[in-house]
C-alpha cells in the first residue's frame, strides 16, 4: 500500500500536467522527509522544487542527487497560506518561477513529516481578501532582496516578541531620502555614527540590535541595499484609512501613508497578532501569519 505522502505527490504531478502548471512546490520539514524523497525516486523529477526550513542541513540527505531546486524558508511556524506566499516570493527572487506562474503546492503541518494538503495557485490571479497577495510590482523593486531579508526579521519579532513580550514595529525600506524628509527622529538614533558596513541587515549583530530596538516607538528606516539608516523614527506622512485598512491600527495606516507618498516599501509587525503586513503604494500587497504559540507567557 502506498504511503499517503507518495499518493499526494503523485496526484499533485497529475494535477500539474492537467492544469499546465509550471511546477510543484513540495514542502518538507525534516531530514527524514528529505531522505525519503531521495529514496522514492521523485528527486529525478525536474519540475519538483523543495521548500525546506532554512536551518535544515541537507548535504547528507540529498547526497547523490543532482539539479534539485531548493527554496530555504523561514525557520519558524507559519500558517499554510503564509508558507506558500513566502515560498512564492523567494521562488521569484531566485528565478525559479515567474510573477505569472501557476504552481501546485504539496504540504502538511509545520514541523511534521506527513503531507495532507494540495493547493493550486496562479500568481496572476487575485487571492482571497483575508490572504492578500499581489506582489507583482515589488518583485521588480530594486529593494526586493532587502525586503525579504527584513521579512525574516519581522517574522521572528511577530512570532517571538522580545523577552517573551509581544512587540509591534514598522520597517520602511528604500527611497530613504524622501522617507527621511517625511519623518522626524522621535528618540536618539542608535545607528548614527556607525560605519556603513556595520549597519547592514546581513550582519547577525545588526539583526539582534533590531529585535532589541523594536521595543522603541517609531520606525526603522532601511536603504534599498539593506543599510540601517535610523530607528525610532516618527512618520509624518498623513495616515490613510481605506476599506482594506479597516480594523487595523495606527502603525498600518502610517505605513500605508508613507508608501503612498514615497517609493518605499513598508513592513508592519502587529503587536496583537504577530501578523507581518507588507505595503506598497498605499496598499497591502501581502500578509504573512507566523504562529505565535512559541511566545513565552
């Protein structure tokens, strides 16, 4: 008798052919699952892309295989839709798929070995209002790589808070001159005076500083190449309230306002839910939902 995961993948391959999809995103969470994937013979299928947690050490698991495409996903727990959207963003950045691709996704609960869900998504079509995903323009933004690096930090903050307490904050990425002109320093800028190379978001010590400083009021200002320009910045751009923003707080309205009046991208972490919301041109283009059960009491 075939295993459930093999049956699901075989059905996904059939659906991919029938719907003329551009490939399959297979979400595997454990080394055991990756070893099973290689032994099953599925690794020879060129249209299967593996989506795995970023900390998973795959060298031994995938030994002897060739040309397997891999997307490294944020290591924490997200809802299924959130994991799919995250993988699509990285798939486009890595040129694995296009902004109008149709993809079949096969996944299960985060952190588990079994698979139980098949979903077909066409990036060119609208998504449900509760799961917004309209990132076509941001995918061509010169700050796209930086945006995804900030998303990882934002997901950490959303899921874990800081020292067990929930934290909400705003990141503004790109068009820094205009953003600075539309904001003012609310507290002392902790990044002022540091050399440029020591302010890059790719540095682990900078990431840890961001997580600590997220407790401050105000926004982080980040250049399109990932350089921290300021923290604790108050946004002067007029906040807006649209149908899309109903029920959201002042951070989200301010983020919408600054992205409508500048060419920047904004990422907001909700203090109450941990949800990470991405804004461009005054609109929500995507939201990602980390599971916050790992926060301390």
